[in-house]
C-alpha cells in the first residue's frame, strides 16, 4: 500500500517508518523537521524514502494524490507543549488535521489513520475507561484530539475510512528521543544520579505504551479488513500496562542498579508535577477492543522491559543530566529555544527551511 506518513521524522515516526517498509508498504514522509537537532546517540541511517519538508498547515490536494492511506502523526506533541500557545495548538492539531482529512477524501485517499491520545479521557475517573467512555480533556492538546475525532468521523463514508488510535503515554528508544515522557525521564534520573526523583505523590494513573507497540497498532489497522476498523477508535496498549507514577518509579529503581526512589520536598502533598511538568491527567484505560478486533496486533513491551532498554541506551552514550534536562530532547524547551534564537517565528514556522 502507498502510504503518506506525516511527522515521519519525529519520536514515533522514526520508529514506525522502518516497520512499515519491512512489512512491504511504500512510504512517503512529510515533516516540518522541528526536531532535526534532536537526534540521540548514534542514530541508524535514515530510511531511503521520498520525503517532503512541509508544514501540515500548507498541504494542498495535489500533495495527497496517489496515496491509498495517510498515517497522521504530525502535530504539537504533548500536553505541556500544547499549553505554550493554545491558539496554535488548535490551528495545527485540530484545524490543519481536519483540513488534511478533507483534502484526502477529496482526492480519493481511502484510509486515514489518526494518532489520537488517551489524553482525551482527562482526569478524575477511577474506573478503567474504554472507547465508549466520556471525554474529559483537561488541556488544549487533549481537547484538540477530541475535536479532530469528532469532526473527521463525520466524513466517513463508503469511500473514506478514518480510524482513531488513542495511544497511552509513550516511552522507549528512538533516534528522536524525548525526555519529557515519564518512563524515559525517570530512567534518566536513575542512571545519572542514582535517584528516581518524584516531584509529586506519584498516585496519578497512566496507561503507557512503547513506541514500537504504538507502531504495530498503526500497521495492524493499515492491514486490517476495512469493515473492522472503519470509523472506529481504539485504545492502544495493553490493559495490564496501567501504572501509578510511583509504580513506574519503583520499576525503574529495581531495573537500574544503584538507584532508589526519593520524593522531593513537599512532593507527597502535590499531585500535579511528576518530573515533566504540571499535569492534571489521571486515568486508566481498557485495551481489550484492539486485542479482540485485531488479533495480529501483538504488543511486546512492558514497563520493566522498557526501563531495561533505556538503561542500556543511556549507558552506551554515558548520558549526562544537562542532556535530558536541557532543550535538546524536551519538546517544550526545544521549541522555546528555537523561538528565542530566531529560527522559528511566533507561528512556529521556520524563518529558514530546516534540513532533515
């Protein structure tokens, strides 16, 4: 199948594209390359694919002709970054995504697989949430994902088939590594300082999913019979991979030699800040639907296995605190740095084109 992947050079895309190629699909990439300077360690060679350096806000119908499917990953990538400028978040994550879907439908693209998020579910729910549960987003990022689902689902018909993949909090190694994700961040603290530092009471729940397993979900949807995935939403991950933040910290401490869990001063009175920024989310999700509907989707990772992978990667490069706390691998800090240096304008467009 000929597939366009937006955001193909990002944290998830750089793992997903090789997987799609290995499965025999023809892949074309489109990315504005905001994170061209964020490659971690000795990155593998980039896949030999056609790629376009283009902002999704600027895509035209002609760019989409000839594709059988679009995997739409591009956007402002997490809740704290979405708070930087909520109007831009809605412009990029919502309006540009809906426009992309409309153009895709116009030129005859048959499948549109949207990277949604369990952030749609928000906060304050004790039960396990499935795909029929009410939305309760608490950030512009989460609200933008909900709005895309609601608008694009209305476009579904006999010729245009959207699917919405609501992934949990991502983790795992990538050439475009991120340290503003809880497991990646806690493992970095453990390796470099010997302390798995919690800045909150650690009670909020998160469903977590390795980026390889996320990619497997997109591949499974792409190859599934249309009637099984048409206009459907799926929670991506495993129901067993829901953890409280303090449980993730304990797993990290048990995996990385010489490390231990510690709470920052007043942490046990705070629920918001768990090392990667203020966050009100607190939810658990049920992932039975994807397992039952798509038996070819076989996730392979657990938090403990992921912590081991991260530990070994950090050892290889002898990770230092200034790297994971600095702007290179943390999305919000990185964008702010590019704006302060004048490389990006206030609309998050390059003043000079970036090179992939």
